[in-house]
C-alpha cells in the first residue's frame, strides 16, 4: 500500500504542476524576453506558473541519473552487426511507400509548384514527412511548451539550446495567436508534419498557401518549408544523392566512413559504383551500412550531406534516400500502368468500332 502511494506521489511530482516562476533561471528568462519582445510579465508568469514536468525528455538529454547498464556478454560474433537492418526495418516499408505515393498524389499541385520553385524532388520531401511523422499520423504527444521549459531550466547537456527554442516557441505562438499549452510535439519540442524545431520554423518556414500564417500542420506549408530548408542548406537541383558501390570483402574498414569525411573518387582504390556509370564527379562521402552478414557501402553526394542537415545521421539520410527512390519507382510504375491501360482501352474500342 505504501509503495502504491509513493508511486502515485512520484508520478504527480514528475508530471504535473511545477511552478517555474520560483526558479531563478526562469525569472531571468522572463525578465529578458519581456524586455526584448515587449511581453507582459503577467502573461509569462501565468504560462510558467503551472508546468507539467517532462521526465522522459529530460532523461533522454542526460538530465536525470541513469541506472548503470548491465554488462551484456557477447555470445555470437554477428550480434553486434546488423544495425542498419534494425534501423531501417520499420522505416522503409511497403506500407510507408504506399502512403508516400498517396500523399504526393493528394497534394500533387503543391508538390509540382514546390519542386519547380526550390528544385527539390517531391519524393524526397514526401520521404522526410513519412519518416518524421508517417505523413502526419504521429506528430508527437509531448506538450511542447512544458517540454521546452523542462529542458531549458532543468540541468542537462543542452540547456542553452532549449532556452533559445523556448523563446522562439513563445514568439511564434504569440504572433499567430495560438495557446502555447495547446501544441503537442516530439520529446525535443519539434512541431508538425516535418518536425521543425521552433528556430527552424522561424528561419525556414514558408506560408505557401498565403493565408498569412506558417502552419507546420498544413501540408502546403510543410511541403514548401522542407524544400526551403533543404535548398537553403545547399541542395543542388538535378544532382545525384547516393549510389551503392562495390569493394573487396564483406566488412569494410579501409577508409573512414560517414557524412563528415569527403573523398576524391580517384583516390578510392578498388571502390566503384555497383550498377555501372554514376554521373557525379564532385567529392563523395563513404556511407557504410552494417548488415548482419556484410557491410553495404555507398557513395554519398553533396545532396546526401544536405539531408543530414535535417537530421545529423548517415542512417537517417540513407533511409530518406531509399524511401524516396522507392516512392519514385512506385509512382512511375503506377503512371505507366495507368497509361498502358488507357491505350489498351482506346485500342480495344477502336477494334470494336472496326468490327462493328
């Protein structure tokens, strides 16, 4: 019984009703942004007086002491391989490919306009939305204001970053007359279909439907904002993204891999595109995907690196690339199938006309 009561009390403390107006850092923050942006202190004090403490996000950013992990014995050599298989398993799936195709078709006009204006292919924009939120089905369940407040003022490795994000979040919600307590997002405070942080919302958000607001939950604005983000980070229209390459052996260790290291292809001995000529001649990255029985190796072009600016991970960028290519192929197949059926229908009708 005592244990049950203790659990309830712990839960209530960890989830509800912390008054941050008594926190010295928060007081300084309120004073600073009220002066900088001409906010009424009463408005800010009301927001910060009742904040749901977000334990899980704080723990993920190293703000709570973690229990020491038990040492895992290596029972088989291959157990430490296959990280790519585990990563991509639930990201690039037939269902998500189908959803991506449907999403592009549903918003075809917007995608066409955006691709023409920003030079970013529709399939890559759709792939990002698919990986980030399953096309809006999972935008996150964490209260954004409470999450950013917790991460801004509870000790963790990125306090200053989250103070900046909190300031931007308060600004954007105030500007658009949105209740800051009403929005839900990721454990880091990312918002909407494309999971933009508040600072990215400000810097790269596009009001593409011209309704006077940038809405990260509105497909038109999201499609354009993602394209703008990629273009601003150096996306090159009509250029390659990645291609698989061959090498000697099953495990690759000859050169350093990852999106941060660039190579002149001429200096990469015994490595060449696996499927013939690849029309890209600038520097490349070597991207290694650890599969259970072997390493898969790819060349990453500049556009591959640009995708890592959205999420700082080679695996993330590769999952975007592979999902995008599968969406593109499926769209091509469906388009050709439709055209073929139209031709067959027309031919059959003409034949019947002749017979009649």
